[in-house]
C-alpha cells in the first residue's frame, strides 16, 4: 500500500500499547471490528462497517488510506500505512499504524483481510519529546509484515490466525513500549525475557530459571529476540514443559568472543514428543526469519524429556558488560 501524502504529526503525549483488530472483505470494506476500536473512536459497530470507519480518519490522510485499502497493488498480500485516527478519550487525532494480511483462497484470490491498528508511540522525556522516527516506523512495519505473512502461512484457519496474531502483536507492542521508555539505552536481555515470560505467569515462576550477563539489545534486534522468546514460551505451554506442573525451563545466555550472543532455551520434564510433524510459526520464525533479519543461527535438539534451542545472534547493535 502506498502511504504517499500521509504524514505523522507527533502529539504531545500518547499511551503506548493500544491495538485494535478488524476484518475486511476482499474489497477492503470492514465486516467486523473489536470493541476496543469502538471505545477508542466513539463509533458504534454499525457505523464502522463498510467504509464508515473512515470518518474517524483525519481528512488529510483519508484519500490515500482509502485508495490503498480498496485497490492494493496486484498480488499484494500484506498492506501497511500510517494515518491519524480519532481518539474519543483523548479528544484528538492520534498517529496510528494500519496493517492488514490477506486470507487467500485455494485459487489464489483474496477472500478477506485480517488487520490491526496500533498507535505510533511517543514518550515524554526530560527536555522534550521522543517519537518514532521514520527508520523506527519502517522497522515496525517490517516486523509486523513478517508476523502477518508467516502467521497466514502457518495458520490452519481464520480463527487460529486471529488468535495467534493477537498474541504476537501484543508481544510486539510490549517490546516497543519498553524500548520507548528507554530510548537509546537498549533493553537488558533479562528484562526482555522476564517481560515475555510474565505473560505466562499462570504457569508459575518456580518453573523458570534465568542466567546470563548484562546484555542490552535495541531496535529490531530486541523486537525479534522478544518475539522468539514469546514463541518458545507459547510452544512450551501448548506442547512442552509448561503443559504440565512438573516441567522446567532454563534460559541462559553468554557472550562469545565479545561479538556473538548465544541464547539457550532448554526444557525438561516434558512428555516425550520429538520433533513436530509439520513446521509451525515458531520453528519457521527461529530457523527462517531470525537468520535472514539478524544473521542469526538457530537449531533445536530434541531430547527425551524436552527440547533445547540454541540461538546465536551477532552483537553488532547490542552492548554487554560481560
């Protein structure tokens, strides 16, 4: 989708982590939307359907956004754009990022679009405001496109796609919010891991052990490592050591030769399962996306009582006190 003519105008302050899901027909007209969007905009459901939701898009951004959604480039299966969206609670327009992924019929035609809208975050800082710069927006768009595309590839149906997208986009919003709270400083890997694993706190922190030096990650590197940990934890709950009350996870990391970060995620106490019969999102993310995006290496060792993943990432954008 082209976003020509759409400019982000930074607001004075913005709450991070707002995310709204929607479904649209092949022509881009909305057929359903989550309740958070209704609360955000003050519209009722009926008013949002079709192109009715466009009334809460800033007038200067509306035409470019509408044309992109209604007539995407030939063969496009993922759309992304920026526009200002009305926020009823804040009584002003808020810069927002729009994403949509096509659901494809067996004959290759677009059946519908599954999408989300998130705030383009900003955080007040002493001496001024810090906002998403153009490069950061491009990184976020790239990461979301990766999530949308790979989720569509590996989901068995639309319901599964929507559920998994929700968790993955929430994980991305969580890490982006954390990065914006500490601009330029990077995030300790320990904090990134704990933030992801707290999402599975119902399974008990006593099942987790974390160990490693102070390593800080920033930008897309932090995003992708966080998403990798999110997928590992999700699979541990669904298939691995967190499925029962007896399993354990040991997450350890080290810095080798001062230039590579080696992360080891080892599960024990899981029922013997062996390697999965088909490759899912998590495996594809670790073995395809991470190597392409970060020049990383990832491999799995399937043991009788659980899996052990080793992820090797260059530390070109990270800082370590090891």
